[in-house]
């Protein structure tokens, strides 16, 4: 990447932005919350949901995206432990930012819990406006009231793909591909394979037909505030000991070069086999004799 050529000492990156929440029985993901992609089982924290095979109504994943560097996972573990004893710093960081920039307060502040609407998957958006004013609120999924509107941080699997999802049934099908999937987004899969990074997303919608942009600014601000808090749990020595991103890029190029050479060797072998098969179509002799005495039975056999 050009950036690594300019800043060769970069060890890792943090990909921050907005995403769609996937609520489930164990993770009560709400709008304005933050999701951090964390490894689980063989997954590195993010999986590409549109790269796989569908066999007998079962989705089979192809390939794995790398997990975040240990220095980041260690910092997240410390932050999780701290948040079990005290609240996160996100509300404080957001408050300071909005106080310094008063014009942002109106658009980046919490829109209000009354606008956090999660409908049953089968209920489509009604009307031509984006505010769900014409939708039947009785079709909402019942969720327990929260004591605070402060953003909560959830840790789990993030699904990444190339398509914008605005279909609750599609959202749930993607979520069922991997247990623990609680967020959808569109950028991480294209970056993680080339650059070591942690993915942090602010939840701005539920990837259904009721999707709108009312929560986008607050969600992005919440995710950014989480990024501001996270480095306080990173020890400088751990960063020094971590592998540089440029080293990872060089390793990737080396692996790709080996793969290309293996592909070339396999292609050469295949070419030799093709030549051998073609020779088997003809009897021995000069070129004319070969064409003249071609054995049709061998052609049919091959």
C-alpha cells in the first residue's frame, strides 16, 4: 500500500465507521452502539459472507481473513475488564467533542430511543418517507427498556460483503452463516487481507427496509470515541514488539509469489499432458502420415 511506503513504521490500523446491527438473544445490539470485530473459533473477527459455496442448503465458507494483531487483542481484553467495573469513556469523549464544536451537537447527539425501531423481519417499510411515520409500531420486536442511552460496546463477528443489505430476511440468513455474527458492513473484507487492522463499527441501522440515515452521524461519532479510548490500554512496548505492517505486506507478496510459481509449474505439467494426449491421437511418422493415419477410435476415447 502507498501509505506504508510513506510511513514504514506503522504496525497496525483501525478501520472505523458505521455498520448494521444484527440483534440476537445474547447480544442486545441497539442503534448508536459500537461493535468490535473479535476472533471466535477459526474466524479472525470478520468473515466475507459473499465468498463461499452453497451446498445442500448449507453455506460453506471459502478462505479466512486474518485476526487482529495480539497487541490490539490484548488492549481490548484490558478494556473489557475495565468496563466490567466502570462505564466506558465514550459518553465523556463525545460530550467534550460536542462541547468544543457546538454546531455538531444537533446532528451528532443521540437522536432519542423513540427513533430506535426494530421491526419483525416480515414487516416491510410503509410509505415514501424514511422516518417510519406511516409504519405500524405494533410490528416492533419487544425489547427491554434500557437504563441509559449511552452507547454500549459489543464484541463479536462482523460480516463483510460488497452489497448493501436492506432486507431483514437476507440479514438473518447472513447472520446464520456464522454463530456470533452481530454486524454487517461493506469495507473490511477488502482491507484486512492486505493490511492488519481492527474493525470497529457504530450501529446506524438494522439492515432492513426501514433503514435511514438518522443515526449515521451519532453512530460514527460513537465508534470514533471508542477508537480514542482504546489506545489508553495499549502499552508502547507491545507496539514496538509487534510486527510492522510493511513486514506483513512483504510476507503476503512472498506467499503470493510462491503461489504463482506453483500455479506456473502446474500449468506447465498440464501443458505437457495435453501434448501427450494430442500425440496419442496420431500414429508415428511424419506430419502428413500423422494426419493421414489418425485413429478415430482414440479421438472418441479421449
